[in-house]
């Protein structure tokens, strides 16, 4: 297991954006927008204030007209219709949305969410038999069905029509022969947004049926927001608007089930955002499906009675606590199976003891822990069902497709998928996946990738940090920016929350700033009060007893490491001089360094050893800048012109250090 994380710190100054600055955008927001390629006022307004113009016509989806017409026929004839969903949050919200709409049209609509443990994912013939016995003549799938070729054919034999709506990857050679297959990822589909959640596709279907997108969005935007965030869809363009509008609805007038859940989980509806939906609300809804009680979550979302909603919310919170305990047990057992070894290919583990509904979360933890894709498989006799989680951009869907000869079936996305496998194929599948990974290994990426280096403490003012709220909702493709501070003084640190979390204070320039590092301890980080540290964080506003302040929520912390910036300085990276300008040398620094160079002195042959030559009580970065200025004047020289192995030289006069290009550049950044 890795203990020391690789960091990528951006030393390049964000490109100035005069148009945004003149329009009154806060400096921190302007810097973040610049990093995302937003340079004009029009671009900024489209990103931040994009409204209904972001919505696309549902009729652009291939087969939407066929699906709409079949549903309108069912409404006119008063047929019994079933909505067949999935047991995750996206599937549950999709099921509730379409069910509620069809019931509002007077139909007898039966919501059906399969039991995760007994039935597994997607359509199954036994469920179709049950629905047929209840008089169902039309089944509408939501968030599933795109691979249900055999099941759709079976439904046709039963006399049941199928309308498939899904958002998962399609295999063009094997689409179900339904009345309509609606999935914007299928070949020939012209819908501009290929990243709708299942609930987004369900919304579009209902909008097409109603012929009034505004009214439908007003009624169901909250469900769309929850499902889209929970399924980690990109929060840009249309998705961003759908989630933003849905969050407004959740905040201003939550439906009874949501209001009860917020109250039971001690969440403040006024402060609800995409992050709190994704990390607090969605897991509680998800817990129901993971433990075989998805219907409980669906009942909660469709409940109109606050007493009933409260009872269901209490039940879901208890299910979530059970899920957390089971998840921890599975994760611990998985680590034991790895025997303390650090694997170098995708992790594939199997056990008869694991809970099918929880292994996906444990797989996510393993993937993050080992920086590798992880697949965890629940065995039941000779068969296994697995949950797969990617890491580092590795395309799981393509990988499973390449290894499909060893699988009974699979489906999902590039980042998360599910599979069915025979126990006897486990070793062969593990080897095939390892071989595929070796040939398609994703490019190594640092574990801590900071978006913005903060060099000016004033950028962390309350006003600046609050301005970032305009970029909400944050999420996939629109992440909350990860910032970093280099060489801050760790003034105080103490454990809080029963010793589970680290509260700290740093001194950065003239500012003293408080922070919190969840699930970390100071001794585990190998740090001590008084040391210089590098900090990766996301700033937030903290309000307590009327006091408003900035708090840094840490993602990573380490003892200050000067190597990367020193290397950039010594290798003449001009762009890095912005970050280095805080170490701009003064005359006394040059005098001290020059006097320390004894007879036979030469600069070391690489950055690490140059840092080892640094004078006591001088920062390595300042030391390296001094060396480079001396090299520019000729007071240091080397055969190849580089700083490495350079030695003192006699230039026959005084050197104009302040006149060097290096020093002028540094002063330019400081002015």
C-alpha cells in the first residue's frame, strides 16, 4: 500500500482575464474560471447563469416518438402499466418519476424494482411472468434494459409490449427488439447530451408525453437532481441546469419523503448542495437497494404523508448504518486476502461471505487505496456476481468486453460495471484482465492533483471563498477546485471527533487560517507542530455562533517538499518563476552564498544534491534562485551552460545581479 502520495503542484500563474476582473468577479473566482478556459464575460455568464436554454428537445432522441406514442395509447386505453427500474438511487428516482406521472394520468401503474440479492440487476423472466399475471400489457424500463435482448423477446411472447429507456453503453449488434429503445448512447441518436442519467432519460420521456417540459421539470426536478448526482454524471451544460434547478426545489419545497430524510439525517435543507446530496442523502437511499429494500426508498420518495415518511426515513437511516458496518467488514476481509501485498494489476477478489449489495462500495475503497481497478465478486455455489470500479481513467467496459469469453455477462460504464461469472473461470478471467491492463495501462497520474497554487493569502478571504459558490453545483466534470499552499507553518494541531479527525491552524504569510483533515491523525502523517507543511485543500465558509471565517478542508498534507519547484528553477522553467517569486533573493542572500563558496566549490550534479548544499536557515528555493542569478551573471560557469557542476568564475568586475533577466522577472511578479 502506498503511504506517500505523489503530488502535482501547478507553478504556472493563472492567465489574467481583464474582462472578468473589470466586470467585478472576485479574484479567486476569476482565477478558477481562467483555469477552466473561461476568459470572457459571455462564457462566464453561460457557465454560471445558464438557464432553460440549456435544455434539449426530447424528440431529438431516436425512437422517442415511438415510445411516446405507445405510452399515450396506454393512457387513452387505460392499460395496466409497469415501470421496471433499478435498485440504485438513479433507478429508484427514475421509477418514482415515471410511476407518479402515469398515475397522475389515471393509470394503474405498478412500480417494480428487482431484489438485488434474489434477482440481480435488470429484467428477468420471472418478474415478467408476475407482471403479466397482474394484467400488465406494457412495461417501461428505466435505468436498465439496454442489454435485455432475451427478456424482451420473452415479454413479446407473453403479449407484453416493451419501451426501453436506459443510459448505459449500448452494443449495437444486440439491441432489444422493443416497441422503442431510447438510449442517447445508441448509434444514430442525435441528442446532444450523451451523459444523461437514467432519471434524465426518464424525464425526457415524460416531457415528450406531456408536451410541456417546463411543467414536468417543475414537478420532478428534485428527483432528477438526486439521481443525476448519485450516478456521478457530468455536471455541465444540461445536467448542470437540471441539478441546479432541482437543488432549488429541494431547498425551497422538498416533498414529504425528502423533508423527513433531511430531518432524520440532521441535514439543513437551506444548505443543501450537490455534495451533501451525494455524500449524505444518496447513500441513505442507496442503502435500501443494497440491502434488498429498494421499495422502501421508493415509498419514501412517493409518500405524501409526513407521518409515514418519517417512519420510512428512520428505517432508511438504520439500513444505512447496517450498510456501513457490513462495508467495513468486507473491506477488512479484502485486505486480508491481499496478505499485505501491493498488487500491480487490477484487483479481482471473490468470497462466499460477502454481501452482494455492498461490495461495490468496498471495491471503490480498494481502488482508491491501491490506485488500481478493483473487482469484488460474491460467490454463490458455482456462480459469482461482481461489482467493478475503475481507477485512473481505465475503461472498465472495454476491458470486460475484451475478456468477455470468461464471463456469463456484464454491463455498465467505463468507470463502474457489474459482471456474472462462473467460479471455474475466475483464474482465467483474472489473468486475461491483467494481460489487457498491461497492454492498456492508463498513464500514471499523481494522486494529489492541485488545480491552483495560492501564493497570496488575501485570495482566501471570506469574500473570495464565498464567490466560488457561483460555480455550484460541483460534481463530475465540474469539481470543486483543489487548491494548495506551499511551505505554510503548522502552528497547532489536535485530534477531534473522538480522535478520528485532525483540527489544525496554519500561518500563511500574515494570515492564521484554521482547517480540518477528516479521518487523519497527526502522528500517522509524520508531522509535528511548528513544521513547514504543504497543504492540499478546498476552502469553505464556516459560520459558528455568528462568526464567519474561512476553513480549509484538507485533502492531503505533507512536510514541505521543495524538490519540484527547485527542479523547475534549476531547469530554467520560466513559468515557474511566478511561484518562486515569494523566495526572491536579496543582496544579503547573494553575499552570504558567495562567501560560503570555498576553494574547489562546484554545484551538485542533480536537484536533490543541490538542495543538500543549501545554506542553513535559507530556503532551498531561494538558494536555487541565487545560484541561477549567479550563473546568469557569469559568477558561476559550467562547460555546458547548465547550473549543474557549475563553479565560481572571475568576471573581472562587479556583477549586476539586479539587472539579470531572472531578477527582473521575479520583481515583475512581486510588483
